[in-house]
């Protein structure tokens, strides 16, 4: 096998300059702009989404505009019992979950689910709890309000 294809390049070619005549390799009459129309003229500053006066797709399909519109769909955070175990406090509320960075600040609701093990009694205030997680918390002497 030849070693020529493994050698590093020591030369580089500059980019072709358009509109410098036919002999430049990329040039001559229209220089890659097409023949007629707004895009072929000098000083064309039409925006990328412009569709010739037709209603742009950005306005036609407003649901496609961005992911930020759907933040309200994921407004309930899941908290496991093993995450509750790590908390140094006995009373658990939304504020304490956000303070100890168990859930992100954007969440408005949370639900405790029965995943992992809990060994310490906890008092849960104002958070939804699944039925099995409620049994586990109350069995250890904690309470759910």
C-alpha cells in the first residue's frame, strides 16, 4: 500500500472569486445567480424566509415556530423515593425540592413515585404522591398532606 495518501497537505487553494471572467473557473455572465429576478440583481437583500410575496411558511404553520411554546406540556416533575432519601430535611415541599436541586425551577408541580428505597420518615407537603409511594411513606411513620 502506498504512503502517498497518508501524507499531510502542505498546500491550500484559495476560494474561487466569482465574477472575474470566464477564465477564472467560476465566472462570466451570470456567475451562479441564475438569469433574471430579484436574486440575480445587485443589492439583493430579501430575507431567507421570503417566498416572493406569498404567505411565508413561518406564518402558515405557527406550531412549527419553536419548541418553547410547549413548555407547559412538561409541567409535572417525577421525584423518586431514592431522591427523597438524599434530602437532609424532614419536611418536603416544592420549595425544598427546588432548593436542593432535585427538580428544576421551571416545574410548577411534582409527583412522588415509588422507585427506590426510603428509610427515613418524611413529611410531604403539597406534592402529589402515587398510591404505593404513599403506603411506603406512611409505613415508615411519615405523612402526606
